[in-house]
């Protein structure tokens, strides 16, 4: 009974119709990505996709579970099922699975022994910065550090997840690109008459890259530009956690700090769900809706570029695109991705 002949069910295999090359998928599967906001994951199973793998996320009374969205009996998505106490129930024949993946009940044969191989594939999971993070293998810890999220001097805000029909590599590179502010962000904080990118330095760290960028580009929204003190130098500090997460700290006048995380979740090589936790130590009483609206506009401005760039994949062969001095971070980012083992003409 329930005699499975397939190989190890607990390992997620390279998916059919995968949009990544086998090499790139294998490398990327070792890292962590956010897949949902914490508040989206409830007792009602939620279907999500990561690296072309369909996953289900849900909460039992005591546990947060992320698993492969597949019942090994007849391939039904478990996200179509429901949770009762500690178990998720498949809607097709009622098999029940515990949070550790063990199948506890086959209603058609209540007395039969259940093979231990008949189980749900459960993935590692953590909750950080109001997000649920998972990894297909859990091998490397690349989750950014973002201490303002736990600091009482700061207000913590999660921007609603934002979908982009583009690769996570292109999206992330856009977040690190300082030359586009003047051109793309004209409705938010950029200014066409302030396009010069001063020299800056990129440092390599244990986790990735550290960049301190000093310029006169103000981070105030258009309506608040009058608050920008004459001659003020804006410091932006980027920390990059390859493959697809980074943080940016923007230092405002009078000690204000705005921290923004860009955590790109590669649903496939052509679809990215962007998660952006934000923390700030000023304007804490202002409505969060204003922060959502401002950032939404920034994301929309960026999306127009990312969805139209060609090739869609971020080229890691540096000969493929032209680079200028202002691209120092992008070039270092591409080299860092290549070092992870991603293919030359990479993909997402
Ligand atoms: S397909 Fe899930 S119980 Fe049969
Ligand atoms: Fe941008």
C-alpha cells in the first residue's frame, strides 16, 4: 500500500518547463528569498511560486509551513486543500499531512500502514521583516541584515508586494543604479538638471558588496524639495546580498534615516515579485499610505525600464553591454553573480 517507486520525494527536482537553465536553477536554489508577506500567510493555504517551483504556504495552530504544492498521491495542489488543527488536508482523497510532511491518514484505508516515503516536501522557513522567507535547499544564508526593523526609534512599514514581468537580476541591478535617478524618477525625487554621478567606491564584504554614494540628489519627494538644505550632501549606503537582495540607507538632513530593503523574489526567469520593507526614524506619525504611494510610484517608474530591457536576462559576460564609470556597483554586482556559479549569459 502506498508503495512509492519514485526517487527521494524530499528533494525538489529541476521543474518541467523551467525558465532557468539547469545550472542557474541549481545555483539559485541554494539561496533564501521572500515569498509572501507574513500577514498574507494564514490558515487558508496560499499558492506561491519560486524559481518555477509551485509552493504552498500556510499556518497551523502552532507552525508556519512552506511546502511543495503537490500531493504525492495524484499530484493535486495542496493549496486547494484546507488546514485542520495541525494538518493540511488534500481535497482529492483526503490524505492528511503534518507540518513535518509526514502523511498521517489515508481515509480510504484507515488501517493500512503508511509508507514513510509518502510525504509532503517541506522547505525551511523563517519570518523576518514582516516577510516569509524560504529556500529550496537552505544551503546558504543570504538574508540581509536590517537592524532598524527591530529598533524602537524606527517605524517599520511593509510596501505591498509588487509584480514585475522581468528578471530579478535586472530588477536588482536597477535598484543599485545611481545614474537613472535623474531620468526615470522624474515624478518622485529625480531631477533632469542634476544628472552628474560623482565618483564612488565599491567595497567587497563577506556577504557581498558595500557602497557609499555621496551626491546632491535629494531624496525628498517633489512637493517637499524646498526642505532640501542648500549644499546638503546626501549619503546613500548600499549593501548587496547576492543574488537578489540589497538594502539602502538614505541619510536625510537633521539625522533622519530611511532604510529600504529590495528583496527580489524570482518567481521565474521572467517574473519577479518585489518585497520592500522600509524603516524610518522621522515622520513616524505620518500616514503609511503616503509611503506606500510614493514607493509605488518609484516602483512603477523602475518597472517600465526593467520590463523592456533586452536581453531580459542580466548579461554576466561584461563584454555584452557598455559600462560607464557610474556603473561601478552594477559591474561589481554582475561579477558577484558570476562568482556564485551562474552562467555567463545568465538568466534572471
Ligand atoms: S491526490 Fe491528494 S489525496 Fe489523492
Ligand atoms: Fe529606480
